């Protein structure tokens, strides 16, 4: 959880307008608050009969207070949504979430959150560029846990939109990407 949270600038908590936060919400939200991440609350299913979105917001506020949220984290914005009807006011996210780092002139530094394998692409390092930029053909240095270092040439740079991935010409600081070219 911490590796993935290290790649984001804010968290979006989606709760049911009738049920409020679920028990499993505590762990991830606690980790997000420990990293100082702001939260945006999305109250979903407001189109259903007899829901109480205000009660859901109150339950989330109480949860955040019990988890030790800062005053800034307790002043979270709320979005009301209906996934079934297909509406929400998402432009609030752009206003609230801080911009991604954009230090493209510094040396390349990628925080790898996970490794994956694809039958066609081979091993992929998935993570967030903390600084710099990269493109296909760049030679990069892989720092390993045991202190070893390995150089390889990037074969593909992939970006993500939802669950779909697509090839990028160049990735820049702040992007969440996958790179290929690492030997087995």
C-alpha cells in the first residue's frame, strides 16, 4: 500500500451514500494520512431512494478525526455522484490535488512500485517518475535492493489511462509509467 500511495498526490475515498465508510477503509486511509496526503470524498449512489448522503459525510468526518487527520485533511472537499446515472463534478479534483512534480531537467529518477510480466513485452517496471524524463532507447541504471546496479536500454515506455495502457513518445517527471527492456 505504501509503495502505491507514494506515487499519488491525493486520495479519493468513494463511499456509498447510505452505508458510509466500510471497515477496510481505515487501513489505507491511515497510511494516506501518515504520508500527509489530502483526501477527496466521493459520495456515490445519491440517486437511490431513501439515502442519506449527509450522514455518510458525517461518518467519514468522524472516521478521519479518529484516525488523527490534520485540520487540513479534515477540511476535505465532497463530491456527490451517481455511477449508474453517470454524473459527478470531477473538475474539483483539478482544483484540489496539487500538481505533479515537474522537475524534468534533473537526472532521471523513477520510484518503482511494482514489477509485472507481459508475454509480449517481458518484464515491466511500473512506477512514477520523480524527476527527469525518459524515452525509448535511453540507457538507464537500475538500482537493485542488494546494492547492485544494472544498465539497460528502454524498449518501451507505456502510460496508463484507467486500465488501458498506451505507448508514450516521452515520459516526464510526475508521470506514472511502465518501462520495458530489463533482462530476466
